[in-house]
């Protein structure tokens, strides 16, 4: 009995079902995690829009509708295209996103393009808008990644670490014995994204970056974490040169974002800031003696 308790405490259990049942209502947990991630992202974007003076909370909700729809479509298309073997004989499975299978790179691309268009429609400069939205993206991803835990999918290589993930016997890939525990890659990526969200908020608070730079920093941060986590996964993926397809995508996108930051810094190094262009206020005439009552205001 002691051994069983020790085993349970030394690993992360998996849910017995991928759905939450409340009376006659059954909710797919995968979709619920995505929905909660979207709600959190919209809340954070709304706060940042108001604090910056660029917009109001209602703008965040309107923009999110377009970004989420486009993001889900892009994510699913990316997954279907890159894992076509899973769908070519079962086309009806393509729209069944609750069964898992959303490619984040496609979601970021489609969602960002849709958000930029929606920002412009609301009278907000797209570069400013995506910069304000940058911390919201890893926050949504940090929550959404828990959908993989509910579905018992996309875990990593076998491990006996204290936080190893236990998988049901019917979900264990061929070649691995029942009882094998795996790296909880969903947890790694969730924590990475949560830390990235905090870092982006701190950077934005401390430094006045040019529009577009904060989003580029997000891309670099996410691509770095994804490259590492992807290397731990054992699910099927096309490989070239010893790297999985998503690792190549993360490498290409991350290096492109770094190149953008370097080029943008070089182009605007020493340029006059908008604050410096403001006309200097004329000196006020010297007062003989300040009125002490003014300090009581």
C-alpha cells in the first residue's frame, strides 16, 4: 500500500475522461481550456487598451472575435496539412477540433493577421494593437495547453522524474510498456508561456519600445520554448536533419523575429523620439513670492 501511495505522489495523474459531465450536460475539456484561455486573453488585452489610451474594453472583445475565429481555422489547417496521414482516410475528422489537433504556428499567423485588420477597423494602428496584445497570447496558450492533459496527448519521452505524467494503458504509444511515465510537455509549455507573459508585461512597463518590437520579442520567446518542448515529444512528426517539422518552423520564425529586432534597432538607432519632437514650453515669468495657500490645495 505504501508503494502505491508513493507512486501516485511521485507522478502526475491523467484525467479519466476528456469531458466534464454536469448532469445531462457534457463539456469537452479540450474546448473548455481554449475558451478559458481566450477569456483571459481578452480580459488582459482590454485592460492594456484602456491603460494605454489606445482603446476601450469593448474593442478587445470585438477584435478577439475575428482573431479567435481566424486563429482556430489557421491552427486546424496547420495541423491537418502537417499531419495529413491522420486525416486522408477520415475527412470527417477535420472539423472535430475537440478531439485535439491545433497547430499553434498556424493559429498565430492567421490570428495575428485577423487581429491587425480588426485593430485597423477600430481606428487603432495595427503595430500598436499587436504590441498591446502580445502578452495576451502566451497567457491564452498557457491555459489552452491544459487541453492536451485532458486528452492525454502530445506528451514527451519516458521519464521517472517526480513530475512524470501517467497515461492510461490504451493511450500509451506502441513500443512502450503499460505503466511507463512520460515528460508532461503540456505543463512545460504552459509554465513557459505563463513566464513569458509576465516577462513581456515587465518589459513593456519598464521600456518604451517602438510599435512591433514587443510582439517580436513574444515570437522569439515562444519559438525558443517551443523548440525545446518539441524536442521532447514522441508523437508522430515529419523530421528532417534530426529535427521535427515544428522545430524547424520555430527556428525559422524565431530567427526571423530576431532579424526584425536587429534591423529595426539599426534603422532607428539615434532617431528622434516622438517626445523629443514636442515643442518646449516657454519659461514662466518669475513670481515674486509663491502663495503659501496654493500648497493647501
